[in-house]
C-alpha cells in the first residue's frame, strides 16, 4: 500500500504535507478548565502524530470568551495560552507531522453559562437545540471578532503551528454569517453573498497582513446547512472562489449544523459506496478552484479513499472518529496491516470527560 497516491506529498501554501491524510478538527473535552493545553492533550496529539497522519487539525479553539462552545475547549484568546500550545506543536513536530490550529467562535451555538454572555449572532434567530435567542451583533462587535481571529492566528504562529483553519462550517459564527437562514442583516454584513462573506474575507486579509504569506490559512466550509433557505453548494462554490482570491490555501468541505439535526458526523456505518458523503459536493468545488480540496464524510475504507484521490474528486481525505479508535490507522494502512478502520460510527466517543472509543474500551474490559 506504500506506493498508493494517498502517501504522496501535497503542498498547502508554503507547507509540504507528507501524505494525503488529515485528522479533522475534533473537540476532545481535554483542555484545562481555563482552556490551557493539558497533559492528556499532549499524549493524545503525540499518539496521532506517531500514527502517521500527514496533517493534524486541532479541536476548535475559541478566539474570544464569548465564542466558547463547550467545556474543556482549547482557548486562544490571550497570549498566556501560547506556551502550552507550543508544547502541543512540539510533540507533533517531533514525530514528523504538521499541525494546524482550528480557530472558531461559537456564535449562537452555545449557552450563557458556557460563554458568560447572551450568545452572539449576525441576526436574532432562535436556536432550538441550545434553546437560545442570540443577540444581534453590533458593528463594533463584528470588528472585535475580526481582530480576535487575526490575533489568534498571530498567537498560533508564535506557538509554532504550521497554519490555521478558519471554522466556517457547522452553524458556528462564521458559518451563520454565510447562511441566509441565520444572517438576515440589511447592512454591509448581510444580504448579498458578498456581504455575508465579508467577515471571513476581512479576517483572511487581516491574518495575511499580520503573519505574512508563508503561514497557510485554510477553511472548513459547509456545502449545505440542511436548513430551509440556508447556505447551499451553489453559494459554497462562489465563496470558495472568493476565498481563493484572497490567498486561502485549501478548503475542507463539510456540512450541517446543530439545528438541522444533520451534523458533520452522521451516525451508523455506511457501505463503501456511501462513504465520503460530502465528497460529491467537494468535487464540485474542486472543479472551480485551483487550491487543494479536502474531502470527508464517514470514510473508513482505504480503497474508497484511494479511489476518490485517483479520480481527482479531492486532493486529501479527512477523518475524525477513526483516529479516536485507532490513532495509528495510517501507519497500519502503510504497512498493509489494515484495509479499513474498525470505527463503527456509533458516536459514543464524544464523552464530556474526554473523547474515548466506547468499543475499544469495551474490548479492553473484556480482556
């Protein structure tokens, strides 16, 4: 299997990734209470890097306290977090992998007891899962968020990350600006697609100015919100083109939100022909841009991953849950010791005490 194109290098901006495998951003519930990196996280990321993954993307890091989405989430809103984050990059780089920090703001997908304020959004559209009526952001608050993302990228570079990923998917703040369902503003931040994309473009321009051209910025982008009058693939293609023009280095294509009930991690193991459920949309975006496109969606079979790369549907493949079960999966693929992941997509791994594979734990207890 070592001769597979899945093990050929690819460039994301100025950074060379050793293979086509990406560990997609995964919230691990393992940070310290204040968002600092914990010893458990150092061990988690060391194991991922040792397992042969080319690019590891961290769980989402909140750029402002108002953007905190979950307990024990990584924080990046102050310089005091840089030393701990540098320890994280160090354990990854020691094992010859690259690591990007995912930057995020929860927007309306949080609660006051988590973020310490009435959740913020482009427009006051009720969020039924979190049972929250968010507050419409002022011009000043939008500008504060833009500057917070830029400052977070600067901190990421100082902490020796290889790049950052802007979380523009899954109903979080940047995603909710893109979506006409959640963005009903009548000013320069709403209405036309160009206006709804403006906040992301301003963030991207600010990062470029602050950290230079040799620090790659990639984005996670919805292909569909799965909501009525929501963001759909036709607009996603146009947003991808706009972001490419501003120097974005790659796009990871996903979909869904909390409210839609159809998030990015669909439960249940799928037959091979149904794996990569976001790949068809990703391939449509790939036809319209020149930057690398990362495909995902319940990928488990090496054969299917190889097929979508060989056919040119996407440039890289991204997984989350399989690496919770088997952090060494890519090394085992390369040695020819595995042809598919053992992950059964039960979604029981997302434990508020720290991510852990329930099936692996069960097997361990039965020994």
